[in-house]
C-alpha cells in the first residue's frame, strides 16, 4: 500500500500548513474574550436535528454539538436556578461503579442508565420514576441510551443490546453481540475473538434512519475492535466495521504478522452522523499492546483514527490517523463534532476530532482533508519499539502545552526521565505530558453558534510509560504527583485557543459541557459541583453541589414553556480514584425550591498511595528499600524488586511527630537504592549501597512523599501525626 494513503487515506497532507508552535506553560487565567468571538457562524444544517424542547440524544443532535437552543435561562437570571427536584436512582447507593450515563429527554421524559444495569424513564417535571428495567447483572460503564421509533436502545454488561418500549420499558427485542468468530472466517470460533479477549459493548447508542450504531471497548485486554450497525426494529446486524482489518481488507498490511487479531482499536465513544452525506464518523482507540510496539510493527490502522463510514453499508469512505503506531495511549477517542463554518468567504463543512494530545484535527467532512493543514514532523525514535518516523501536527496551536512544565501540576516527580509529546521509551518509566488521560480525554465537547467556539475540558496530569515487560509500570500516573486542569475555548476557524480557564480539577473524564442560546454554559466537576459560566469568557455565574462527582454532560429541556437543566451525578474512578460516588439525578429551574446536597469529601488533588498504613512502632520506625511489603507476614518481602511502584516496606508509614525514621538498603539487595522527599525536599538519603542506611527525624506534622532516586517509580509516603 502506498505510504501516504495508508496513513491518511483521503486525508493527505495539503499545502499552506502553519508551523507548529508549542504553548507556553499557562498562567492560570481566563482571558477576557467577549470581543474575540469566532463570528459569523453559518446556520447549521437542519438535518443535524434540533435540541430545544427535547434533548433526544447524547450530545444533543447527530452532530454532537451539545448545544441547546433554549434561552429562558440566561446570564442575567441564572443565579436564580434552584433544584426543581432530586432523585436517588439506586436508593442512595455510594458504592457503585462510575456513573457515566448522560441523560436524554423527549416529550417531557428523561431516560438514563445506571452502572447497576438499570434503565429509567423519569418524569421531567416531577422526578417521578415512570418505569425501571433491569438489563443484567454484570456491571459496566453505561454512557447513554438511544431513542427512535418509539424504542429506547441500551447495551448491557453481558454484551446484549436491548430495545425497550419507550412508554412501558418492556423488552421488545434483544441481541447478543461480540460472539466468538462472528462474521469473520479468518477467526476460529473455538478461540474467541481471533485468540484475544472479546471485550465489551461501550458508548452511547446513536439512532438514525432505521439503524442504531453500537461501539465496543477492551483494547487494553487485546480485544479486536468493531463498530456495529443494527436494524432498529429487529436487532439484526446490518454491518460490522472492524477496527483492525483482516486479511484482504484495506489496512491489514499495516500490522506486522497476525497482530491485527488482538490489535485493539476499539470504538468506545459514540459517533456523529451527517445525514446529508450519509456518513458516520467514528473514532477508534489505541492498538494493543498499549505501550509496547515491539511486536506490532507498522502504522496499525485503524487504531488512533477517525473513520468516515457509509452509514448504510459500513464501507470506509475515508480515514485520518492522528497517531501512527501509538505507544502512548493517545487514542483520541472523543465524540467527534460536526460544524458548518465560515472561514474567510468560504463555507466549510468540517468534523472536529481530538484530542488526548491537546490538539484538534479539523477535517473536511466529505474528503477528510485537513482544513488547516497537517505537517508530518519527524519525532525521536526507539528501534526496539518500532516507532513511526513522523507524527501529524495540525495547523493552529494546541490548547494545552505538550511537555511537562514546572509552572503547573505537570511538574514531574523527580528522578524520572521526562520528555515532550511523542518521546519514546523502553525499560525506564518515562514521564510525559500529555499523559494517558490527556490533555483532553473523553469528555463531550460543545459548539456554540453564538460564540463560534468549541469548548473542551482538559487535565494537567502526567503519565509515566514503560514497555511493561517484566512487570514494569504501565501508563501509571506517578504516585505523589498533583492533578489539576481546566476549560478551553478554541476558535475552529483558526484551530487556536482563544482563552483558557485553569482551576483545581481535571475536567477531562466525562465532564461534558452544555452551551445554550441563553449564553450560559454548564459543566460538572469531580468534587460534585455543577458550574454555570458565561460562554464568552468562562466567568463563573452559579454553582451547585450535586452530592457526587459529575462525570456526565448536563442537558436542557422544556416542559410547557419552562426551561429545565438536568444532570446525573454519580462519580467516576478517573483520574481521581476517590471521586465521591452516588446516584443523584437532578433537575433545575428558575425559582426551584429544592436545596443542594451536602458536600461530599472531595478527591485528593495528589495521586495518593492507598496501601494500608503501618504504624512505625510495628517496624521499629524503619523503611526497607527495594522490597515489597508482605501484609500477611507484617514484614518486608524477601526479594529485591526494581520495577514496581511499591518497593518500599512499608509503603505507607505513620509515626508521631519527633520520630526518627531509618531508611535501610538491606545487604541482600544487589542494587543501590535511596529515599528522597518531593516536592517538599525535606530529606534525601542519596544513593545507599546494599547494607547502608540513612536516618531522618520528622519535626513537623504532615504528609511526606518520597521516591527512590535509582528506581524512581518506587514511591512511599510517611504521615507524621
């Protein structure tokens, strides 16, 4: 296959490319932007579907614009918002999995799923549950139902698609998917999905013109990705698009040997649809193995791709690959957004794609050609990883910086090797930014025709990567690092950020954004707070405590001329493991009388060590370096470990103030080790040879993280009480 074609299909590089210029480290501010709106904006195609009285699809319309045309709630009166009603869908449970289902609304009824595998229809005026249908027992992420032809479409953790009667919740049909050997003669039915994990169903369901579109997950386990189209009336499979092409299919020769069989490339977020072009735009994730490319030489299509697929036949029309031969988990799986823009005197039909890498790729919807140009830039190489020689950089500017910075929470934990975007690695865990969670991860974007901006939540969180051989760290967020993030407004006419608003929370994992014709935008945070902001500059106008982390998109709908805003707040597990969980379904209106929920304990802003604490008195106030704690024996393990994150024994030590702690490298170790405090720099043992020790007396209360300067991924914590 000719090189340029298999990298970008119809989306070959074009002239007029702007030189790439990395952003400086941000100075945490929201710039005044009211005079810099990206106007004029052409009227958006009616075929995308309206979002006014109803919000009938996750992200609002077929274009995923996440915008409501309602204007009853505006910048002047939003402070009068109060709770219209509040419901605990699962009886007040706080122990469930991540709740990631965005609500959809039609004819005054809200439809939402829970990770506990229940689908609900709720009266949008009163909060009364009209029906509840269980669809299985195996919990999984649920990200939203589809509506069409009087049916509610949902997936389940058992890989079954259900069509429920929209009035009653009764099951009309069900269809099991991800069946071994399904539809592919090159796979042995007795060996599962071509020998790998079969994965699971994932993403919100999208309905259009008699078909529903259903995605999959599981690339981290070697599932072979696929996107399905099913007949909405019967559940029969209309077509399947494989994320890793089989023999004889376009792109199969971009995989070394038979690595396509377990190559990942799953489409775990819902697509966009352009009815006028008859195309479905679907994003496919990273290849497998995730951080070890040594066995899967090639560009690895259709991993890290946006693919334009014929909506009726499932045939590839064009594709664009944003990361070639990914080893960084830069899968760029976000719901693509379709927009009609006016650039100069020309109207352009574009799709906005991205972006864990902190950059948008803005492409022509019909051809896939980059609107602002693409430069294939040479990047550093690691032959053992079979890295690709270049990576694509779009014209414009990234909306976050693209290397660790000492000016924000991407400040790297000391002693790790570090690098900017696309830095290769092998054995040594290497800190990069953007990390595995972005930049921006899977939070839903919003496009407002009133400002012309595309809005995105992002995280300022590093990752450390290694090849994972021998138990090495795998895309770990380094223990002890800090987390934060913010919100950016990007002008899609130039692909440049107009303003950024940085704050205390990462907003990259499901913290979707709703904009409205009232010029107010809404976004939830991991601490449970829902925020209303001015869409021109991001200025806060109103806040509300929802009782659990908000990792879904707010929506808006109307009943009898009255506008409501609704959100499902149930928490998540990323990037903070301790995000408060729950099952809070909220609706708000002007003058609402229901008060906010009690504030839960917010997540830690530092990547905590969560090993059980061990009292210093139980170990003679001693930490043994290079050994993993054996909780059953209550003692350090007997063998040296140089690749784990927890080779400190004990990893979590508690002592009274004034205690002298001894750090010892036992004589039985082969390597030097040490203990160095960061970022407070309270103590540093230097390198201790086997048999050597170091003492430090803790005179102040607090929490002290430290790591091994020789094997820096090994991290411990001492809490002085």
